[in-house]
């Protein structure tokens, strides 16, 4: 029997095909602030960078930081979008309540039928088609991100085109993930803009499922210390985009010269490096921040299996983190 994580990744296109209608219609001149934990926080980072590229004032914060070290960013008048698959993560619920008390408009995005987060928010959406049993989050991230991009960017996002192509994209992503090496000790993922959050999310998948050393970096930061860890047991994956690929490609070439194996993921036309996955032009540009996710999730699943681990039972991790905040 396949692990739940496998089946959930395979059903990504189905989850996105059945999204609820996009609704909120937020405006470009509003301050959009994403909050969340773990995968949900990294999704917020990706969405915020995507929105900034479309002219929005957007940022993302880890939920605990909202409570412990409040940003110098007035909540009054901000639109706070709390992302949480479970809707029960303690820090996210508490941070949403805090920002609402301070005058923010609050919106919760979950995949749960009912949840404390939805109860605490003025408005909420539940993406039932993306409900998961796997502890490690996979298609729920892609589905929540797709719904939010469709709602925030409207027709600019071209959700129809993403939905129409996603089945083929998931197949191609899975096939590519099977070409990546598993006999290595560490993985570094590099990205800029929307792909910086994805780099961190990909590293989280590898750590959670496969217990392997994995880090995601803003690509250009990699030269400033982290590349000291590169050797012939290292895979460096570049998440590329058309505006920065030539510069990023150099970082991958340098890593290869230091002994690393290299790989790259990006749309057709980017300067490929190493084991390259150039996904089809049919993937709309607005979804570029979600496009590498399935390949990275599948790679984490494969890596777990190659290391004799059950990806559905990640060490020291529960489906949602509920703690006493008092
Ligand atoms: C987030 C979270 C992640 C964790 C794991 C389970 O939960 O706890 O931090 O890495 O993937 O989910 P949620 O708030 O999105 O439900």
C-alpha cells in the first residue's frame, strides 16, 4: 500500500480542480499580511512575494513572531490572512485573534470543516477538496496557494489554465523527481522572490519526511557562507525564473565546480543546469511559486523511502502543533 503522502501528492490536480469559487476580491492598495506556521508560513512567503511582483503591499510573518516580537507594521487597516491546514495550530489562532483585536480584517484559509481559526476570523474558507491525512503537508499547500492566488489576482492569475494543465504538470514533476539522486547527505535549495519560500518549503519536506540535512536559501545568500558545506555528497537544486536565471545559473555552476551534483527547476526557456526540469509554458506565470512544489514533495517522499523511513510517520512531528501559550 502506498503511503498517504504518495496518494495525496498524486491527487493534487483533483484537489485544485475542485477548489471553491475564488471570492474575496482584495485590492492592490490594501496591506495584505499572511501569517502561519511551518508549511503554511512558507506558503505565505511565496504568496507575498508573488503579490509584490503584481504591485501589492504584501508580507508574511511566522505566527509566533506576531505575538512575541510584533512587527512595526500597524495591524489596524491590514488584511490578515491566516493560513493553516488544520485550523488548530495554537500560534496561528492566537496571532489571528491578536491582529483582529488590533483592528485588522481577518480571514482564515484552512482545509478543515470547522476549526478554532475559522471561528476566530471574520471570514474564512475551507478547501475541503484538499483535506489530507498525511502529517506532512503536500497538496493542501498547492490547493490553498492556488485558491488564494485566484482570489487575490483574479483573471490575471488564470486559474483555468493552471487547472487544465495541472494533471500533466504533476505527472512531469513526479517523473523528474525520480531522476534526482537519493545517495547523498545533504540538499540545498536556492530561490529568489516567490521561489525563496518554496526553497524553504522543499527543505522542510526533506527534513520532515526523509530526516536529511536540507536547507533553503535566498539564492544569492548561498555564496555568503552556506556553500562551505558543499561537497560530492551534496545536491544543490536551483529554483529558476526567467528574470534571474542567468545569475542563478552561475551559482549552480560554482557549486558543481566545488563537487556538488546540481539540478534545476523552472519554466521552459530558463537557462537549465544539471538535472533539469523545464516545465511547460502552459503553467501560468502567476503560479510559478507553486509550480516546483510537487517535484520537491515527490523527491522528499522518494528520499524517505530510499532511507527506509515511513513518510507518514515523521519523527517528532504531529498533524498540528497545539501548545499552551499562557
Ligand atoms: C502547520 C504544521 C507544520 C508542520 C507539519 C504539520 O500546521 O504544524 O508546521 O510542519 O507539516 O503542519 P497548520 O497550521 O498548517 O495546520
